[in-house]
């Protein structure tokens, strides 16, 4: 039983670490997508441009 509990904790910790490592890249890709979504003069595109540049 102890083995199963420790493996569950290791799997959970690994999943959290993977999410933390993937999140910045996913956020960057989302900002690139949002920048191309609207023409440049509109406010959301300007805000995203500041994040990317």
C-alpha cells in the first residue's frame, strides 16, 4: 500500500511540474494568436504586442 501512495504522489508532482513548464510557452503562443486576431490599431492587439515585443 505504501508503494502505491508514493507512486501517486510522484505522478501528481510530475504532472504539476509538466504544467508549470508548458504554461509559459502556451501563454506566448496564445499572445501570438491574439495579436494576429485583430488589426493593430485596436486595444487588445496593442496590449498583446507589448507582451510579445
